[in-house]
């Protein structure tokens, strides 16, 4: 039996899918935002755990993406220095 190798990008997508309880609509939004960027992934996962005001995974995902976009500005400012 051959060993299956998962790329880092595939691992990010698998982790997002699992973090969003296999809700494919929410995962699709998260994957679109994160792309395959490890920094965006970490920020998104951290923000997702903080979103408690939204009901439903798609709504939580959308709110976590907005919060992540705001947080990413802190990293963009670092590049301009």
C-alpha cells in the first residue's frame, strides 16, 4: 500500500475544513480568504475561536475573515517601516 503525501497547502485546507466542522460553504469562504498562506491561516483560526456573537458557521467565518483582515493590517504596517 502506497503512502499518501499531503502538501502544506492541502494540510491548511484540511485543517480549515475540520475547524469549520466540515461545513463546505464556510470552508470555501475560509479557503478563499486564506489561500495557502500560513500567516493568514493562523490569524483566521485565532479569530474564529474568538467569534462568539454570530450564529451559524458561515456567519462566524465571515466575521472571522473581517477580523483577520483588520489584524493583517498590523503585519502590512511592519513592511512599510
